[in-house]
């Protein structure tokens, strides 16, 4: 069940009817949301429910035992149980066949018998809810929160359907106050939540799926060998496609949750207006980047153990962040490139800071443009199917492939207008929230924009594709 489907509209309408009909009983409303979340996730594949139930029960039990343990040694042991259980499941389902593939490659060199693939299907959203439940047990271990008293509240935290499949990743400390007290939904929340859902669907269906995705798919098809223009144009198109796809989902999730009275964290903040890669990761997939910072980078030592160790921690964090996205050497390359960028940026920061001529408007523009272009280079392995396809695109970008003409004039025009418009809007609004922008518009103009978005969504619904981040 996906947001961009008639099935979800019917599902959400029924959930809202039951939810608001029980407005005087907060426990009943939470039970309704939990049942709806279970139904939403079970619609993908009922057997997936066993995995999320396992993670929920294990971390609930571990949190209780950890909270009762007085010795640090016992608390560490219980944390190990949580880490082993959750990451073990993630490793098996997400990386089992990846490990077998690489083992078979080594065995083939030695002419040894190879292993067969595991007959497993990657559970939808497992990477996201695994990180959510781990935030709960790690926070208890660190003494930053106490175990929850209600299993119903904790189960709803893990399974809450608006963000279950592809985030934003919610912290237990942020969600707990929202389930402990009854949430009152105002007419303003309903209206703004619906507006966000429309905006998210417009970004996903019209901008990402209809105007950009077909051109990306033509150039990034396995085995293709695009020329200079096609390689760059398709990569710019994918930079827009993945932003509108994932930001669109996040905005929908935030809007749907808001209509139920819940607040989810922002996940994007004009990432393509970033000036530097630290700035980029403060703006792109913020719920993941802050999770990696707080639970991985800081746990490794952060920047407290010298320059060399800091560089290692940065690279290791981004390396594992790439691996989190998928069991592929392409994703590892993507994460490694970002780790390399962050290390170089940190080393150059003192030098750049002393060059006063770089701090004017021209210097800021150069920093922005260089950040965007280098970010686009990292999107190549993220999108390509294999390392061979990645190399082919890179060759095209360097002008080493013959001209192919895969992208015609109309596709080039669409890509230029959409991506150029995206960059312009993000640069103009890098320090402004969506609510503020809409608040400045006359009500009638805002209404006209939303109606136009709805018309474009309905007329292009046939072009809708699955959200890219569902595969993670």
C-alpha cells in the first residue's frame, strides 16, 4: 500500500472515520492507529509482521531489563542483545545474498563449489524501523530516557504507518510525549496536513515520475554507454528525481501524521542550496544523518580523539551509511565518496577560512556550485545498477564515450526547467520553511496552487512509480 494509490486514500479515510469517532477515548484511538499500522504493513506481505513483532518485543523486553539493571556490565549485555537481534535480522535479510555473491566470486577464482542464493525477500522498511527501535534501547543504555510504561505506546511508536516504510526516522524521545497525552487535531492542522500531502504527491507523481524519471531510466539502463551530454543531463535529472521522490514521501508522511495530530521531524531543508558537504548532510535526509551522527559517529569517538581518528570516524560513518542504503558495492562507493568529501572539506576548512576573497557573493556561489556538481557525481553509483554501469557513466561525463543522443530536445528542456527551477527555489528559500512561504501568500493564491497541483496529480497518476526509498 503506497501513498500514491486509491487503496491508500480509502484506507486513510476509514482510519480517520474510526479515529475521530473515538475522540473521547485516547487509548481506543491508539489501538485504532496500531491496528491500522499493522494492516498497512501487513498489506505488503503478512509474514513481514512477524519480523517487526519480533523487533518490537525484543526491544521492549530489553529496555525493561536494562532499566532495572544497576550494574553497567549488565546494561551493556542487554544492549548487546538488542544490537545483535536487530542488526542480525537486518544483516540476514538485507546482506545475506550480497555476502554469498562476493564469497562465490572468491570461490570461482579458486574453482571451488559455490553457494546458492538464499530464497528471501527484503522486508519493506526494515532499515527504518530497525534504527527507530535501536534509538530506544541506546537512549536507555545512555541514561537519556527511562523504559516506557506502556507496550501499546511502544508498539505504536515502532509501527506508526505514516513513516513506517521510508521514514522520517523518529526518535523514541520525540514520540513518547505524543502518545502519552491525547492529541487534539485542529482545523488548521487538518488543512495544513492535507496541503503537505498534496505537495508531496505533486513532487512525487508530476515532477519526479512524469517529468524526470523516464529520461533517467533511458540513460542509466544496464549496459548503456551514454555520451557527455546525455551522462550529465541524466545525472542532473536523477538529482531532481530522487529529491522530489524522497522529499515528496517525507512531506506526505509529515502531512498524514499531522492530520492525526502527530508531529514528525523535517527530513529535508533545501539540500541543493548547501555550501559544503557538512552543510549538505545537515539538510539531506536529516533524520538519518542525525541518527548516524548521534549513535554511530559519536559512539566511535567523534572528533574527540585527534585528527586522524576523526577522519576515520567520518569515513566509517559514511561508509556504513552507504551500506545501510543497500547491499551493493555501488552504495558503498556512494557512501565512501561522501566520507572522502567530508574529510577533504575538514582539512581545507582552515585554509579556506583565511582566504577573505572567498567570503563574498562570488565565493559563496562557487562553493554552492562545486557542492552541487560533486554531489551529482555521487548520484552516479547510487543510481547505476552495477559498478560497470557506474564506470560507463563516469566515462561519458569525461567525454570518453561517443555521443549517443539518448536525451532529445524536449527531454532536455523538461530537465533544465525542472532541475533549474528546483535549484533556484532552494537557493532562495534555504533559510525559510514551507509554512512561512505559504503563509506569505494570499489565501486565494495558495488555494489556486493546491487545486492546480491536484489537477496535475490526477492527470498524471498513471505515471506513478514506487518510491525509491522503499527498497531500503
